């Protein structure tokens, strides 16, 4: 699933109001972090993570390494933070994030 620029802009706007729930520290990306990210993505669809200064990974590297492991898309990387998105299959219809459709692509 590739996000269009309009969809990325929509998700960036939604990410402004959410709290950082994923922290990448000096241990990098391990099984526990991947499980935590998967659980959070299933529950919320959109999550924000932060890379601590003592981590060996840059925020871009952490986001791009975590995205394939969680089957998600990197929405943005800014400063020490990154945002990931994965549509949930279990959420009820009213709670799901509905992405804007690009009229030119249809």
C-alpha cells in the first residue's frame, strides 16, 4: 500500500494531536518493540515513535526498519520522532481512519 501525498498530509495532521507511545532506545529494535508497535497499530492505526539520543539508529533508520516488520507505512520523520500508519482490520467502521482518495489515480 503506497500512500499519496494527500493521504500523507491527512495522516500528518492527525498525528499532531497524538502522544508518543513508542520509544527506541540503545537496544534498538527488538522483538518486544515490534510486538508493542504491532499491538498499538492494530488498536490505533496511527502511532508516533521517538528515538532516544543514546540509540545507535537515526529516526529515519528506525522508522524504515520498523515499517516492514509491522507491515506499516512511514508517514513522516521529523526531528527525533516518526509516525507509522497501518489500516486496522478489526476496528469498527466508525472508528477507522478514512483516507482521502486522489481523484487522478482512479
